[in-house]
């Protein structure tokens, strides 16, 4: 039995041990095989009946916004409450956000290990949107993860890339819905022009990386190629309301040159061809290999591990399942010290798994994440939440974790915190941690010490 390897499997690659589920023993017999077995099962999809397609969510949000506008235009007498139509849901935005959040938390708690879930989270942060952008993005942020990332998390990168860039949440978040080709029919008529936000982030954050060798003219060329990528209007003139549509009237006509290659004007396929080539670019392989290694292994990952993953990415044409297999098969991924600090989201879900408590509604856990600096689907910008431990290990950040651990311990009835320590780490729990838990003045204090222990905080 390899308990040390089992702890690494559960902490570094997964979401932590489940209290009372004997996950440490399951992983200890073959830590790498434990992870590979989960990969072989594929990515679990979310089948919650409360979850709606993003197009339906957007249609409901727009209907709500229309009612709000109509109410403002005909304000009721002073003191009278504005009445919504019968059966109309005022909380459509929050309800959609919380439904996806609850489904995500539920499936994370149910996973045997959580390696695939961690991959979903990784790619969701790589292709992030910020809920603070507005009502449409907040309502569909979870749908982007569910519809564009989860189905492709063990597929090919190029398929995930296209699904994300054509998803309504991303198109709205990075303003491609208002981007108009200057020489398009609409551009010449309205005098509107390009918005380069989505094209720039595709190159800088989603594929090549900031040092990937592209120029400002490449940004502009890609922006022109993806003009017309928008979502169906409320009246349904362009197609299904809220769904991805291609609008030829706003698409910039003509061939475009990106990274030295010319792409003929082929409507929506012009931008798709560019995305597929970007997905195959060696700079993209290197950028993704570095990000994966940094996320799972170390802030400064072993160069040989990055090289190995980049090579596998190129050889397999961006096969993300084989990339994950290579990651857990590499010795460097297991020999690096446990120096990574769990993010607030990882810490929150690992805690829920260990104490075996998932609230019936997501808000308590969402509040914890937000109070520790990582509100769900709401980073400050398109580069996502930081993936360096130094970003989370500030004095204020550690105090927030201590406060969270204390609140959790007060609200949780645990018979034996020492048993939880054994279930999570077994013999890998250090003598100082065992001593501190054993000498705690109360079970509450003992549980807080387990949650704040280096073993639980680090991965």
C-alpha cells in the first residue's frame, strides 16, 4: 500500500479524500492507476433537470429585461409595487447561476477522486468569463462550462476551442456581438467597426500565449475573420434567440492573413479554419503544457515535464485525454514537493468532501469561496484567477482561510477530527499535525486545525 502516493493522487490531481468513503485505501493500492481509471470513465455530464441550454437562459433573461424596460416606461403610482406577468420569474439570472453552481458542487463531491473535475475547473479558468460583466454573462457562465468545456475536456483541444469561442457567454463577455466588419454591409451602413477583444484574448490567453509570436496586425486579422459571430436576436430574425449564429451582414469580406497564412473569405468557416490552425500551433502546445504543469505540479514546473507534455500535445494533435494520461504517468509530476497552495475553490470543495457535508443550496459554499477571494465564475479579468501560490498565500488570504475553517468547524458536528485526519492522510500526516489535533481544547478547534494543516492546505 502506497499511502504517500495516494495522498498525492487525491490532493495534487484530485479534490481530496471523502470522509467515510475509504478513498485513501482505494488510491493506495495503485495511485496512478486510480487516476487513469477515472480518465477511462470519461467526463461526467450534468443531467440535472434544472439546467437549461444557454439559448433558453438568454431568452428568459431578455424577456425579463424587456419587462423591466416596459415597467420603467410606465412606472406605477408612488407606493405601488410593480407587477410582473403571472408565472414570470424575477430571479431568472440568479436561478440559472445557482443551478449550474449546485450541479458543479454536487458532481465534485460525488467523484471518487475528482481528477476529471479538476481538469474541468482548469479549462474553465483558462477559458474564463467574468459574471460581473452583466446579466447575460452571469446567467450563462455555468452553461459555458457545462456546454463548451465539459463535453470536450477529454477530447481534442481544437473542438473545445471552437465550442468556447462560439459560446454565447464568451461572445458577449468579450464583445464580439458588437464587432462589425468596417467594409461589411452593416459596417458601411452604420459606420461601426471592429471590436478586437475576443481576437486578442484568443491569441494571448487561449492559444499562443503572450509570447507566442503574433503581432497587432494578426489580432486585427483574426478580429475581422470572426466578425459575424454573434447570437440570435430576441425577435429571431438571425436564428434561434440566444444561440450562436453567423451574421453575414456584419462579416468583413475578403481574404485575411494570420501568422503568414492566407485564409479565403469562406463565411463562418474562415474563422473556424484559423482556430483549428491556432490549436495545432507549436506555441499553443508549449503554452498549454506550461499551464497544465504549473497548475498541477509546481509554480515553477520541471522543464522536462513541460517539454514532455508539449511533445505529446503535438504528436496527438491536441488530444487532452492523452495529455492528462501523460501528466500522471510522468515521474516529475509525483516527485515535486507539495508546494502548491489549494485555491479557495479547491479548499472549499475538499472540505465539503472530507466532512461529508454538501448544503442543499450552493450559497454557503459560494460565500466561502468569495470571502477567500475566488467568487465562482467571476475573476477580475479575462486572464482568470491566478495559478501561483503566492497569489493566495498573502497574510489576508491566510487569515480568510483561518476564519473560514473556524466557521466551518463551529457549524459542523464531527465525532472525531483525528479520524478525519487519518481518512485524508493516513501515515502521511506529520507528527506535529497529529500532536496539534490531539491537544486541541475542543472538537471544533481540532477540526479547524485539520483544515488549516499543511497537509490539507498544500498539494
